[in-house]
């Protein structure tokens, strides 16, 4: 009897060991699969269950390959230094630094959705806001390259009812020295693309005295979006998808009004006081559908940090328009250095956006090989990420980060 009990206990122990080992192996494999899925998605290979059905099923061959950063004491110390710098300045969001087509730094901070305790990831999706204007400008220049438009074409060719439209050229609108402005943020009523443009035409102001003087006015890019639609016979959204999303295989990029609810979607958070430096998540920003549509061509796109860098990288390397036309597009139209949707610096281009609880910042070298992208869903005026990205980019270009 005793021998029978011992045999039963031994068999039970063996079963427990086998089951425990199987569970441990399954956990390990699940973790490996999760990590691989994360890596795949960050480089544009989102699992098929999450693919947008409206996008191309055939994955184009990507000619640009980014290498992983090196390892060792220097790399670890540098990574820790950057992390401490961002934490010290209470950064929330996704940070990306690339040097000579090599990932130098990728890390995320804070929460994408605090209520559900979902943390930001390196491939979380953020609104890029006014940075979208740089891509809208590239769409216009593509049409110029195809001889469907000229930078000297007067606005009156498309919208003759606008005052002074015969004097305002496409170039003026790209550089925001057209004299056009609009106080209204747009209609409170939900409008489609054509209606958004019509609303802008009806409510904008055109002052001849302000012509040829730089004034940041998004309405210029709303009208440019309308021109894109008129020349192509398609919506701005569809032309944007055909120019950037499909050929570049961007899986974490789209329009905010269509953004699916996934672990990668972020919520924008309001600041409570103008002098608030540290982050909090007490006031999520609930943007209306009407507001999303009103931002036509000016700030209605979401992207991951890497996909934003990739799109600008491809543009700067002549993959969207020729290099000659990139140089023409990125020619400053005034002392503001603004030209073609970006601020043109001696060491590269800079673009910045703020709105709906988000802040976005990108700087890239002229050859597209180096850059810094900071995307945040917790905007605070007292802790703007713009200064952080400029300082990091200068360190990259000065050889202090490598």
C-alpha cells in the first residue's frame, strides 16, 4: 500500500513538472512572438489582422534600410544620457534619433491612454498636426513636376472670387506670404472636403497690404488641398494615400477621422495651467469630427515617429519628387525661413505642430540620413518639446551623438 502511494505521488509530481515546463515554454514563445510582432510593426509589417483593407495588400520592396544601433559601454552611456535628458524635461511620447541611417535612440515615455493604463510605445500613433503641411507641399510640387501646375499659377485660376487672387501665386501660398488669413477655426457643422474649402473661400480675408509678408495662416494649405483635388479629380485624402501611405507601406499612418481604436492609438491631454511643467492626465482632449475635417491638408494625419521620419526621408532623397524640385520647394520665401511647409535651417529642415493635446517636432538633415523626431500626446507650453528636439538634433549634427 505504501509503495502504491509513493508511486502515485511520484507520478503526480512528474505530471506537475511536465505541465509547469510546458507552460514556461509557452510563455517564452508567446513573449518571443509578441516581441517579434512589435518589431515587425515598427518597421511597417503589421500583422495581417490589423491591416487596413483599403491599403495595398502587396508590400513594396523597401530600398531604405535602417540599421540597429551599436552596443557597448559608449552606446549604453549615451542612451542613458538621452533618457535622463528627456525625463528631466518631463517628456511624454515617442522619441526617435537617427544618425547616418542608423537607429541611435528609440524610446517611449508616459501613457498613451491613462484611463486604461496603456503606455506609449516606440510605434504608438500620434497626430503630427502642422507637420502635415510639409507633405501637402510635396503633393503640390509633385503636380508641378508633372506639369499640371506651376508655382506661378495665380490663385484666381481656381478661386476667382477671392480678393487679390490674380496677384497671389501658388508659391505665395506654399510660403505663407499670400496676404490670406482666416479668423474662424472652421465650421462647427460636419463638412466634407469640398465644403471645407468652400467655407474657407467664403470666410477668409485677403489683404493686399499684407501680400508678400510672411504670416502663418493654415488657410493657405486648405486652399492648396482643394487645388490638389481639382487637378487630380480625387479627394485630397486619396491623393495623400497614393503619394505616401501606399508606396511607402505606412501601416501606422492615416487620417484621424478614420483612426481605428488599437493599442497604438494615443489620447491627447490638455494642460491645466500655462506654467505647468510636469505632466498629468486629468484632462483628455475630445476632438470633434467636424474639427478633424476642418484641418484639411494642415493637421489631420497621425503617424508613428519612424514613419514620419521615413516619409520626410524619402522626400528629401528624391523619392517623391526630384532632388532639384526638393531644393526649389524648400527655398525660404522670407526671413522667417519658412518655405514649402518647413523651416529651412543651415543644417536641415525643421517642422513643428501643436493642437488637441498633441505636440510634434521633427528635424532632418538635407540628405535625410540624420534626424530627430519627438511626438507627444501631453502638450504643455512650459515644457515644449521643440527645444528638446532642436538641442538633440544639434548634438547629432555636431558629432556629439554618434
